[in-house]
C-alpha cells in the first residue's frame, strides 16, 4: 500500500506572520524564516516545534529547531539557539502553524492508495 502525505503549500513563513494577541515574540526575531514544522527530537534549523510539557525538558535542551512555541514558564528550559515564541496554548498555536504549511491536514484528507490486483 502506498501512502500519500499532505502537500506542503508554503515554502516558508516569517515568525512575524504568526504573532497574534495570544502569541508573543521579541521584535528582533520577526524576520526569521521558518521552513517547516517538526517535533522536539527531530527539529532542525529553520523549523518550528512546540514544548508544552516539562517531561520533554531533556529533549528541548538538544533540539536543533530554530524556534519553539512554548508557555512563558517553560522558556527557561530552551537552549540558547532556539527562539522562544510564547503562547498561552502552544499546542493549539502549533496546529495553526501546521495548517499554514499543510492546509489539507486540517481536513484529515490523507489518502491511502490501494493498488489494484
């Protein structure tokens, strides 16, 4: 069985594009380009992740992601290379960013193709 993945619609976003009344970011990071989303362990330079639970503290210290959406009280656990994007609800705001890059993911329209016999 072949599995199709969601189609990426945007090459990149600027961090300033995600700033809302619920998301805080220092202005010096506004023009940082983000090319994709990822998880803490696999996050790479140019990607954004989210950190919502202290049980991932060990992983967040070693992430290579450029930016991380997190709560204000968890910012102190980020490594020095990761840009903090402060949110009251990091998971929800991360999903919003995922939908910018992959709009079809919000519809759950991933298609599995079953080959004909």
